[in-house]
C-alpha cells in the first residue's frame, strides 16, 4: 500500500514537472530544423501511416534527425541513427519541444501546445464509420472534459491526411477542423501495391508458422465504448473458438487482432494454438492483411483498408443494434457493407465455408464501396503525402 501511495505521489509531481520543462524548452531552446518526431498508436506499435512515411523518408533523406516514440527498437531496422524514446519520458518532451516536425496517427498529449515554428502532420488512423467527438450525441467511456481536450489537440494540427472526400467531410464535422487537408489516400496502404507484395505475404505466413495449404482468416474487431474494466477498454470475445474448430479448423488458420486500446489479455485454449494465433502485438496490421485470405471485422475502419487487397470481408456484428444506436454512424451501414452481416459464430463460419459464393453475391457492392471509401490509394502515397506537407509548410 505504501509503495502504491508513493507511486501516485511521484506521478503527481512528475507530470507537472514535465509540462513545465516542455514549456521551458518551447520558449528558450531553439528548434532543430532537421528534427522529426514520429509516433503511432500512442507509442505502442511501430505501424500505420507514420511508419510508412518514415520508411519512405529515411531512404530519401538519410541525414535528417529522426525520433521515434516506441517501446522497442523496431524503427532502427530502417535507420540505425534513429533515436528511440519512450512516451512521456524526459526525452519525449524535450524532443517534442525542439522539433521542426511532428507526425502522428493519434494525438500527442492533449495538454501540450505546439510552439510556433513546429509543423504537425496528423495522419489519423482510419476512415470513420462510427461518429466521433463533436458528432456524437452521447459520449460514453470517456473522462469528463474529453471534448475540450481533443479540441485543443486538434488545434495543434498543421494539416490532416484524408483517404477520400467522404472521410474529409466526416473529419471536418467530427473534429470541427477547418485547416488544410491532404486528400491523397492513406500512406499505410502503400504495402498493398508494392512489387514485392507476394514475397511479403509468404514471409509473414512463414514467420507465423502457417502451412502453405491453409487459408488464413484475420479477425480484427474494434473496441466498444460500453466494454470497460477499471477504466480501460476490454474485449468480450464472442467468436466461438470451438465452433471455428468444428466448422473450419481442418483447412483454416484464425489470426486474432485486438484493437490497440483494448487492455484485455486474449485467452486461446492450448489445444487450439496450432491454428488460432494471437497477433495483437504484431507490429503491422497491413502485413497481416496481406498474409490473410479474408477478413472478419465489425465496425472497425480496417474494412476500408482491406478493400485494397480485393479479398472477402465478413461482418460479425453480434451487437449491431446496440452499437449503432449508442455511437451512431456516418452512412447506412447495413445497406452498404460489401459482405454478409451475421450475429453468431455459427452463421459466420457457415458463410465463410461457402467460398466463392461471396463474390457472386457481393462483387458489385464491393467495387462501389471501394470507389467511395478508398479512391486514392495506390503506389507511393507516402511520398505524395509528405512532399505535399513539406511543400505546404515551407511556403510560409
């Protein structure tokens, strides 16, 4: 108990101190014009558009000073001179205060105010389906003052990346954002159009020890605002592993990917570990999409990225009415999604078992969905986005 009290006391002193130091550095230390700070998924994963932009930039501009917010040394694979800092550490605040550029797919701490002279590219982390922030009629699962905090964070953005006109409209409404939008597609999806995509597919499958003759299902659900424990989001897994084994276990491998904000520890029965794999900590979900043969999701924005693979999507929505009523969505979800909507594991695996019947039923809807939500994705989006951003910033 004394140790816990001491820890709380230390936290109360630490964050005010770091905020003061950030303010001090912001006012009295010069900006390093060549320094760029990258962060993705609040420092938990080396992934998404910041990763792809970073890897494109280190090839083109190896002499810049790159700083990655990460819990491990993965970014060093791309550039050994990259500095790795832990989120909320002493160096974290120092580098943020003195960098010319920030690039993130979520938000840096919402209490920070970007100094003049720093440019911030917000790549965001998905096409919006569910209503966000100012568009939500009811906000649940968030601490008081949430809208005020995220609005301050939004006010720091120099430019926002968007994959489509649909997303741009939703972003402007949800964030009450009136600044520049780079509507060129999502850099994170460049991997789908790379010349070595088949090599990547085989490499990831081998790394995950998946037999060549197995079909791979990727299950990637979103979080629920109403599923929390001790103040953190959890996942109440409804995907019946025994039903999977019964219907598909001989021919399929199931990859389980929890949302980054979910704190629960997924339990996979020992007897099923040969063909049900927890990939929640795998660094790149795009690589998992490439390695898979189909996707199971619900309301997650992964559905929009997965369109670039031209593979089937199945929608496991056991709480459809509750979810759509509570959160609200930006389009008619039940009418537009290009795949079966099912509410039980048995029905889901039965649909998957029908194979190519999927395309006979959903091909036309799939193509229309792709044209609406991912019209700009293609080769070299990362280059286009960061060059547009730097050109925009350096004009002023």
